[in-house]
C-alpha cells in the first residue's frame, strides 16, 4: 500500500480525482479542449488556495450559503474546509455543464442533472459530515436521532418527505373555509357557489377555474389570503370549479372531456343559476389553458360566453415552458402515451399525483427536498405548520389520456396557439376567436410559467388586453393579498403591447403592494350593475348538495 507523503493534502486527495474526471471529459466532443483546460487550471488554482487557507496561509472566501450558516460549520476546520471544497466542486461542475456544446435543450438538461447531483451531494445532507446535526445529537443524548428515525418512518408510510405538519390542517376546518355550497357535480368536478358577503352583488357571475393538477383551495387557504374570499367581499357572485381527484373509474378521460364535461358544463350551470348569458371567468395555470380552450370551442360555435377573461400564470404559447421543458421531447411523450394513454397496451392508466408532486419538488431541491431531509431526519425537527406547503403536498391524480394529449399538443408540438391546427370537441380551435377583454398576469420569478411566456398570450388573444407582472414566483406572486402590503407589481404606462416582452418591461413602472387592487378595478368594470344578493345558493334546477368545500377536494391521491 502506498504511503502518504508529508506534502499530500486533503485538497490533493479530492482535487486529483476531480481533475482526472475533467481530463476524461476532454475526450467527449461536447466540451472543447480549450474550455476544459481553462476549467482545470482554475479549479486547481482555487483548490490550492483553499488548502493554503486551511493551513493559515490565506483567508478562505465567505461561504454565503444558508445550508452552512450554523456556527458548527465554521468551528470545525475540517468541516469548514470540506464545505469550501464542496462549493468549489459544485461551481466547477456547473461551469462544465455550461461549457457543453449542443442545442439549448440538451444543455439545459445537462445543467439540471448536474445541479441535482451537486445538491444531493452536499455534506449537509449526511449525518457523518454535518457537524450541526452531530452536536444536536450529542447534546440531546441521541434524542434528535431517535425523533429523526420516527419522522423517517412516518414519511415512508406517507410516501413522501413531509414539508409541514400535516396534522395541523384539515380541508374545510382551517383551510378552504369560505362559506358556500356545492350546487352541481358530475364525474369531473363539483361546482361551488360562495355565500355573498355584501348586501348587493354584481349582476354578472364570476367563475374561477383552478388547475386540475392541484386542489382548488390554493385560492382559499386562509381568510386573510384567499382570492376567493376577496372576490366575494368585492361584491362578486363567485363560483369555483373543484376538480375531482381522479380514480380508476375515470382514468380513460381525455382533454375533450375536461373541456366539454368540465369547463363548458360549469359555464352552463352558472348561466342557468345566474340568469346571465355571459360570465366573468378566471383561469389559473393549466386551469387557464383549459378555460381558454373551452371559450374557443364555444366561440367556434358562435357563442361568446365570457364578458371578461383573467389568466393567471397561464401558458397558451408553449415555446418557452420554463424548467419543465427539459422533461419533454418526442421520446418521453411516446413513453407516456405507451404507458398511460388511450392506446396503451394495458389500457389507459392514471398519472399518480405523487409523481407530479415529486417532480415539482425537485425543481427546487434544496428548498423543497433536502432542507426537509436535514431538518426532519438528521436534526429530528418536526416541520412547522404552513398552509401553503400543506396544499403543496395534497397531490392529485390525472387521467393518462388527458395528460398525454396535453403533453403532446401543448408542451411538445405547441399547437394550441395555431389557429385551426387542433380539433377539440369537434371544433377547429382558434384562441384568437375569443372576443372578451383579457387581464393577463405573470410572476417575475416564476420558474414554471416564465413571465415572458405569460406575456406572449397578449399576442395570441385578440380582445382588449391588459398585462400586469407581479413580484415573486408561481404561487406566492399570485397569492398576495393587498392587506399585507407585500411585494410589488409592474404596469406599463402605455396600453401598447409590443411583441417583445422586454420592450414592454422597459415601459413599465413598479408599484408597491399587490396587483389584486388593479385587477379588482378592472374586473368591476366588466361585472355589470349591482343588484340584491341572492338569498340562497343555486336555483330550482340546481339545488345545494352539500356545504363548501365539498367532498371532491377532500379525496387524497
């Protein structure tokens, strides 16, 4: 066995294999030899500087990473050095991924895969390498480890990593509590009508279509951050689609079913109950895609069912799908069709909700996966009660044929935006035939529906359009009540909507607080005159079935 020389260093022990890996990568055509050589030189130079700093011959750079913020990481020279070397390795792997020569999707996939590896390999994720978790275990005489094992076993039984104290919430008890009644149900959804909070309401009803890949109560978490309650308090007669959590009995349903028996049926019931021919309609995320499709089908039949349309973080043009684009190509879509679709050998199947939930969590692994692995299992900490994360973990299934149609025709082939390209419910689809004025919202830090992608809806829809951009991400940007005075939003001084989103942004002004107030004023202008609020939900044809939030939303995947 070879003996270690006196001048051997930990950096040499770890940097040499890393350098050898880069040398091996030189044989791959995706990275130019010049770029690889530059990376190797930079890496060895920084690794040597770190080793010298560990010997007191220099100063190590500041870590600036909250995973290593606890004082135990700095108190241990070995842990401090290990942290610095891990971060250097991660940066270098990221630079290697960025240096790959190839098409944009290939490069994005490599960057994503490398980042997943880097995040998973963090020393904070392992008890043997985490001095903070070790100290907690020693100070508690092993109690934190015992609790961590209990949390791990509980999560194994639940089938997912707990992000919140799930026992703290119950749908209908302390989330989704806005009063109302289910006034219609079929195999796809329940329709909820909410009880008025004002003596008078606008004549024109307001129908919300949430995403079918999540539960609707993201729009009704708590009274102080509920978009549903806010709309009711603003004097609207509010109806909400509560999608069924699909089971084996509906696994065969397709996109057309969600249009005809979903949104169009909901519109018909709202029209019948309210006595109004037109509704104000709002769609959130894929709920907006489904809603716009339904309105286009009705437009092809000569009916303009919407007096106004609000689209929140919605994709109609799938040219820029954000980070989700890396999962979609011809091969992956064919695989889904062969295993889940209508023509699958074993017949159509369900896409199980936990698979979707896990995918979305790994889009932000440090925040939504490893953070809880460390806290729950290594430190023995019970996750705090947080309504948003409870909703995030309350996953939903999807019928395979519906999901496969959406993947192919929207994400892969981007056909929804092409007039006449698709036939839905027997009608040639043209989103431009929707004549309603449209309020389009995008979130600036949205990684699922980039705001630029949401903005491109302004180039597809032809009615009078207004685009507003809010701060934060896909959920937090939308759920931003005015009373909290948080975040900000951007509105352009001009009503012009240039094709380039960045050109719009240059002409936009930032305003403090929520975008809800701007939208509320816009919506009120399309809601009609006020009249006495209804004394009871539904009507003779559509009588109340049960109190809100109904049974469907309580079904677990």
